[in-house]
C-alpha cells in the first residue's frame, strides 16, 4: 500500500512539474524511485527473516514516510535524486544491520560510558555557533553540518542514539558508577548531568531544539525507570518521587535556558527571530514558508505546482512547508497522522516490552516524536526554528540512518515480545481438548467409577437455593426484591 501511494504521488508530481515547463526533469528520476522501492522490498524480506514476530505496521509507516519524502525532495531538486537514493539505501542497510547485530545490544547497555563518549564526540563534530552572524538584527541558524569534501553530514542525528543508550544503560549499571548512598537518588543525579550536558550543547551549537531533544533523550529513561525492576540490586523508587526530582531538574533547565538566551547574542537572536521574523535584513525562510502554507489552502495547489525555490534550505528544514503548499492542510494533516500512528505503534511496543527494553523502546519512540514535533512546530512558528530534519522525510543522510537504527531497535524489541507471547501461548494451544461423555449413574458397566453413597445423594438431590434473609428478623417472610435487583 505504501508503494502504491508513493508511485501515485510521484506520477502526479511529474505531471505537475511538466505543466510548469520543466519537461522530463522529474520523469528522468523514475529509475532511482524504482531502486528505492526495490530496497524497501528487500528490507521487508530481511525483517521477516531476522524479526519474524515484530510489528508489521511499523515498517509500513516508515516506508510510506521515506517514500513521500523522497518524492518531494527530488521534486524540489531533481539533482538530489541520486544522493537521496543512496541515503535511503544506507538507512535501509543500517536498519537490517542493526537487526542482525541486536544480539550485542546488551554490551552497549553494560557500557553506557562508551555510548556517552561516542555521543559527545558526534555532537561536537558539527559547526559551532561562533560563526553565526547576528549583526544588524540578522539571524543565521547554526547548520550543524560536518563537511567531508563534497559530502555534508549531520552527526547530531546519530549522537542522540548514543545518549539514549547511555541513559538506558545507566539505569542498570548505577551501582557501578555511583556511591551506595546515591543509588536511590540516581534519577535526580542523572537528570542533573543531562541538564548540564544540554546546556553545554546549547552553548556549543547555538540551537535550542537540539538541546531540548538531547535533554529529553537523557531524562526520559530516568523517569520511566522503576515501573519494572530493571535490576535486582537497584532499589525501587516511587513514581511520585521520580516525578518531583525530575520536575525540579526540568524547571532548573528551563531557567538556565532563559538566562543563557538573555546573555548570549545568538540565542537572543533566535528568540527575537521567532517572535518577529520580519526584523531580519532579508526575507526569512520562516516567512516564505508561512506564505507557502497559506497559498496551499485546504487542498493545496497540486503536487509539482508549488514554488519551493523561494525558501532557503527547503529540502532539509522546510520540506513540511512544501508538502502543505502542494497537498494543502489535508496533506499536512495526513503526514501528522502518519507520525501519530508511528508513535502509537512504538508506544504499544514499549508497553509490551520488559525491563530495560521498555525504557529503550519508549525513549526511542519519544525522541522521534519530539523531533518531528519540533521540526513541524518550527516551520509553523509555534516554536523557535530548528535545524533538525523532519524524520524520514527531509534530506539528511546521517539523520535518516540514525532514525532507521532507532526503528530497527523497535522492531527487534517487538520481535522479542512477540516471541515470548507465542512461547507462552503455544503449550495451551498444543494441548488437545479431551471431551468426556457423562456416565449414567445406574450403568452397571461403570460400577467401579460410579460415585459412592454420599456423593451419589449429593448429585441426585438438587441444591436448595439460598433465600435472602429478611431485613427485620421478627418477620418470617423474606422481603420481595425488585425485579431489576441483581
């Protein structure tokens, strides 16, 4: 079904681009679309091989988002067809490779320090905020791209996975890292470390949404830890205690963000640009995105008939604006519904998982949902503009690979839960049901199995129905109950 929808969207977009005078520019990329569909089919076969009991809806929704994203990225710039196809294939390969290597997941969970170090290195490889020009009221957001010759990658897309693994691993290995008296307070200690790390990333990268996502990826496992006992040596902490501790740290993080935004120029410029984007020297992309969404209306101007070239970085940061312009509010709502379905499936997988797998599945699902929310809300100016790519839809090779790895984790956890359910239900299903015919009590051939005197009398004599006592002991007749009383 996802393949049919993607092919239909590509065909209609190709007709629209041809009507605009770009003859053949989009139809020439049909071969790359076929390669993407073949890669998706091969990934589906690999999932049936390595995770046969996993949730089947999850990859269907992810494949639909990736396909729709490919169509609109290539519609925006046909020259990206080859590069984005390779990025999609790399994401599929990362998904399959993660499924094969999930046997080593426990190793990562037992070494949260290594995961945290990898996440810190990847987060620090992007461009730093010192190059942002805020003179004259201008605002140029940090790109966070790492240039490798002609290839530009965004390491932040994989760094958040390292943070998730480190945070989930710390919930298991807390006695190895903390003194005995601090183990019951591991949630507050971990949340404080997460807040300090998020502040550091905010100062280094200059993007508020990236800092919030890293902070959420770190404290969500800490808040969820304790619903199941993830380690026999760890004391259980009540949810109310965890909520108070983490609520205080979240409030502290928010106050710190406000203070930093009032002190550092690039953070102040980001907040001013969010409140009033008309003050910049040239027309901002958020303003052009607002005009594009307004032009789309309810049903859109039609695939291939929009004007995405007026928006800067449209293939990575503002692809949602192009989708809403050409498909209308209905198309944007359908995209939101796909993300909601993806989050709902991930939440169901987390609910059925056990122990640390529950923490990992819930955190990975929440981070994908928060990234989608932050990106779409930044385009709609409900939140400050973020440089993060819309998951599975926008052009961003490393971000796409990181999100596919997160989906592979969800598929593997779902496969483990499904296998456990099948093992538990298999013995009951395999036992044959033996039907025993009732014997007649006066059957002489079954005299050896017939009940003896007292039991025969109890069976033969009907049980006397108990009568409800009267409310007044002096009355001999019991009260008549109303007809509807049970």
